[in-house]
């Protein structure tokens, strides 16, 4: 009889331990997302996007529009992944003016989404590349850049390199 009591106590301790780990993991994760505030639902996105386009034109770059929201786990992952990798961060800023366009229940930026060809159809985050005149060059479903619970560095770098303004210059292709 005592043996059963010890086994029951051990099972109860294991059960409580598992529940505690589960609670700590998900509570901590939720708190991280509460701190994530990259997107600005209250911002006049049309004005800010136009500023980014003008800056891109003046600097000879493209605009990299990351569409998502502060509610989006994958948006936070992409932002942290690129900004914590010096090569990716450098490639992004060398070729692009970066703008984070909000899409949330507070503000879905309906008119801009229509102008960009309804990129929300791909889920979030979704990336749109604009030229220095504001023309949409490419819409990227971020799922193709993912790897497990993160992103694939080679694929992200390839995306940045393939859509930069430098590679789209006609002089690069005069012998093709």
C-alpha cells in the first residue's frame, strides 16, 4: 500500500512539473509578443509609404514592405531573425528602404492592400517590393523562406539579392 502512495506522489509531482513548464513557456512567450510593437495601426500608412518610396528613389534603392501586425508571431520572428544577423541586416539595408505596414483588426489599410494587389492572400508576414516610383515589382509569400520555426538564411539572402535595385539594372543584362 505504501508503494502505491509513493508512485502516486511521484506521478503527481511529474504532472505538476509538466503543467508548470507548460504554463511558464506559454506565459513567457505571450509576454514577448506583448512587447513586440513594430507595427503602428494608428499611423497614416499612405503618407509613410510615400515617404519610403521617395527615399528609395533618391537613394537608388527599392522599398521592402513587410506587411503584418503586432499580433503576428512570424512577423516578430522575421524581424528578429534578420536584425540579429549582420549579413542579412546589411543586405536588407543596402538594397532597400524598409517599411512595416500594419494589418490588424484596428487598421487593415484596405486601400493600400488593394493598390498592392491584395498581398494578404498569402498570410503574414507578406513582403512586397516596390521600385522608386512605387510600382510593385514582387510579392513574396514568406512561407517559402521559412525553415521549421524560423527562416532559412540562404533563402532570405537570395530573396534580398534577387529583388534589389542593383540586379534589376538593364546594364547588367546587355550581353544576355
